[in-house]
C-alpha cells in the first residue's frame, strides 16, 4: 500500500513545490505555473488544480491560512504547507529521480531536483545512469540475438528506438553529472534574493 508521498501525482508535487516559495491561493498557483510554462509537464486546468488542492488538504499536506475577496471576484482561499507537505517534496524527488520507467514523473522530479542537495542529486542521477545502462545493454543484446535468428528488423524497430534514446540520455547524464560536480551553476531553492522579474511575476499572478 502506497504511503502519502507515493500517492502524490506529478501535479500534486508541483503544487507543493510552488508553495515552498510562499503561501498562495489556487488561482495564483495556476497563473504562476502557466507563466512558467509548467503545462509542458502537467495538465493545468481549474478542475485539476482545485481537485488536487482539495486532496492535498485532506491528506494533511496543506492548511488554510485565510480567505480574501476583492471587489466582485469570488472568495479566494490561501493555502500554506504543513510540515508533512514541505517534507514530501524532497522525498518524492528522491524516489523518482533514479527510476527509469516513469518518464512523466522523472521530468517533474528533474524540474524540482533543486529542492534537494547537489551531492544527493548527483548520487541519484548516477544510480539512474547505472540502471539505464543495464537496461540498454539487456535490450541491445536481445536485439542482436533476434537478428542472429533472422527475426525481421521490422519487428525490432521499437527496441532500436529505445537504444537510441538510452544512448542520448546516457550522454546527457554524463554531462549533467560532471557539471553538477564542478559546481558550474548555482543550486538550491534559494540561491539569492528574489529578482525584480520574480516579484513582478508573482504580482501579475495575484491579479
């Protein structure tokens, strides 16, 4: 049986990660995620966001901190992270980064990897690399044996594609791990004061 972290969806994880920045109401969450083009990674609609927020609230990962109304706009409930919600973000990322057969979850884990320490990310990506290399070797060997048995290549195209994609990711992982180990770029959720651009983005999302 899955625990609370294991039951998190990619959207739920991204909402929790967003609230690590500050308390927000769901409408601000949606606008901010769209401004950042997070809809590349998860489906963002009124229904999915409000439903996910309600589920996170029931699970004890969020808490209400206030209700506001401006003019003729409907009431907006602002939410904050509980300790459980805050701790769920790095734990979910730790679980998903090394897993090679959950591509949608991996993309979100990678996008939120800055929520855990650089050295830990390196270790998890090295674990992913080892699993991916082993899987690629297994399938490449199977394809070669199939060709030796005169299995027509038309039946092996998907395996060939998997090999090409695995090689590309292995090359990318090697480069990323090296850059992380060299400290080529800043790391962490708070690497400095909020920029004017960030503050303007937040203000626009609240409107």
